[in-house]
C-alpha cells in the first residue's frame, strides 16, 4: 500500500486560502445571526430607591446588563461595539425566549416584557419591540432576514383576519348567487309550464270550435 505523497512546500501557501474558500461555501458557516441593541427607552422603573439595573436575558444564557440605561423617558442609542454586545445569537429556524428585566434587590426581577425572538422577525435586519408603558427597543441583526426559517411564512394577524373576512364574503356571495340562479330557474320553469298550459288550452278550444263548425255543416247538409 502506497501513501499519498506529502504536500510540497510550494503548494502549502495556497492551502489556507483554499480551505477558507471551502468553509465559506458551506451555507451558514459565516452567517452568524448576532443580535445587537440599537436603541432603547424605558418608560418606567420598578425600584423605589436608586437607579434601576436593567438587563437583557434569553433562556439558558447569561444576563446581559445594560449599564447605561438608568433613566426613564430617555432614548439610549448604541453602536453595537459595546463590551456587552452582542446580546445573543439566533438560530436559523428556531426562536428564543428572551426579555428585558429590571433587577430587584429583595424579590425576583421585574419584567418589562418577555417574548419569542425569531430570526424571521427582522425585516431588513431590524426589529422593533414596543411594550406599552414599559419600553421601546430596536434590535439589529444584519444576517437575520424576514424570510429565514419557518417563521418567514407567517402573516401578520391583521392580514390573516382580512383574508378570512374576504373568504367569508366570497362564500356568502357564492351562496346567494346560487340561490338566485335556482330561484330564476324555478320561476322560468313555472312560467314555461303556464305558457304550455295556455297553448294546450288554446289548441283544445280551437279543435272544439272546429268540431262544432263541422257538426253545423253536417247538420245543414242533412237538412238539404
């Protein structure tokens, strides 16, 4: 058995670029779906004393504290290069249960909001989460697309309701049209029957009158 010849020194410099090209050709190798926080504004704080300690957290991961977020009704903007960024990394076809919280000293953390964060939620790489009276935040994920994963086929609830209403209207109109056609056919049939009876009666009366005329002629002939 012969072993393959070793790679020559001349070819070794080209080995690394070729390997990188091969890795890059594998789908998803470099399309890391890192989520960063772009802007956030909290509308309330739950601590009575001192500044709030706000953090982002996904199930099964570490907490990501937002050290700059200390005041309510203040818009905080980030570059995505902060030491605590990115917040998390999303898989392609699954969502993560994430939320924004405020740490509490004497009891479990106060919840601003919890939701399912999906790669398909990011339209043009941006996703905005608004919770009334709690917070408004914008997240960035350049490699996340609204068509990624099974969630990319979801329609907004308003569009779904509109489609359901349209289907219902079409069904009702179709049923009414069918009923009107049946009624029209029935009335047409009854009208045809009436005309047929009138023609039959007219034909019978005509034959009866012709018979009377024939009897009259025969009677006159006998008298003569």
